[in-house]
C-alpha cells in the first residue's frame, strides 16, 4: 500500500507541475506568434530610474494580454475595486497558511491568483471610473499586508533553520523597497523602478513553489517536512535582489533630491498597447483597456 501511495503522490506532483507550466507556456507561445505577425505590439519600456525591473515589457505585455478575458468578466460583474482588493487579502491569507503548513503546490496557485487580482482591481477602477484616493490607499495598504502574510508563511515553514532568517530578510527588504518608492513619490520623485518590484517577487516565489513539490519529493522523498531546495534557493535570490533594489532606490532617490530636479511623473509613465477584451459592450463593440503597467495595479511597489 505504501509504494502505491508514494507512486500516486508522485504522479500528482507531476500532473500539477505539467498543468502549471502548460497553463502559462501555451498562451505565451500564442502571444509570441501574435507579436511576430505584428498583430500586437510590445509595451514600451519605462525609464530606467533606479534600474530596470526583472521582468520586462515582453512578460508584462503577455500577462496583461492573457488577463484580458478576466478584465472583461470583472467589468460585467457587480464587483467594485475594493471588493477585489479585499478578496486579494483573503487569498493571500490562505496562501500564507498553505506555505506555513507545507502545501506549496496550493500556495503557488493562490499566489498567482492573488497577484492577478491585484491587477484586476486597478483595471476595474479605471474602467468603471471608480478611482479614488481611499481606494488607492486601501490597495497599497492591503498589498503590504499581503506581502507580510506570504513571507511570514515562509518564516513559519523554515522556522529553526537558516532559511528562516533569509525569509525575514526578504520580508524586511520588500517593505524597504516599497517604502523607498512611496516616500520618494511623496517628495516629488517619480520613476524609481528597480530590479525586484512586488510583481517580480511574487512571480519568482510562485514559480518556485510550483516546482518545489515534484523535485523536492524526488530528491528527499515524502518526508514529513521537506526542505524544498528550489523554494529555499528562490528566497535567497529574492533576498539578494531585494536588497540590491532597495539600495538602488535609496541612492537614486537621494541623488534626485540633491539635484533638486525630481523626475516628472509623466515622463516616467508609458502606456502599453491596448488590450481588447473578449467581451461585448452594450453597443456591441469590444471594450478596450489601455493598462498602464504598474499604475494599472493602482499601486505596484
């Protein structure tokens, strides 16, 4: 019975991994073909600021393109942006519990869902003309809580090991990256950018969590508390890159403040190509969004 259960669990890990990879790779190949035929354009790069982000225009444009049906569904619903923001918090809390309890496959799916919802609330606010300062404040605050929950889950899972300290470093560095940008913008400095922004952090961690069960169980067996070296490695990578991004943002912002010539926010904002939703409006025409990368998330730090 035990060999059969081990085989079944191994098959489950493989099926999930194949499904996860296929879910993103297949649409990506379609997106690349559309780019090659000239049916769509890549969004322009943002100004460098404190450095380019890890995932550039190709991947940003791809994800907005893939999310367009979800945007259309949200637009037709009765949901408000704040509803989506609160839902993001709920998903992050469940993801944190999943990480802390070692259910990494489930956590990877929840992390991707939560990150996607964080895109939807900003798009929905603009499409329904419901943008507001309270909404932006709520979104930014919930983002910080979600980050804290997710990486606290990593701290709990790796408690008593060196990776617990690494997880704490990622948590502190991620908050520093976000605060450096928000404080700089409060002082009139826009466009800090940087290598490891919030979406990049969640993407790296989500991919690592998805790959960890299959390779971890093959390497360590189905032990009660696997180390999951892929996730551990991703946390080390996140720690290093988040520290680099935080330092780069701080130094770049200080230099801009010393120059006394803040970067005009309008110069640092570019618009990606329009995303035509797979839905019909009341007049029978397709609804069109023009997402503004990070700005479309209301606050992406």
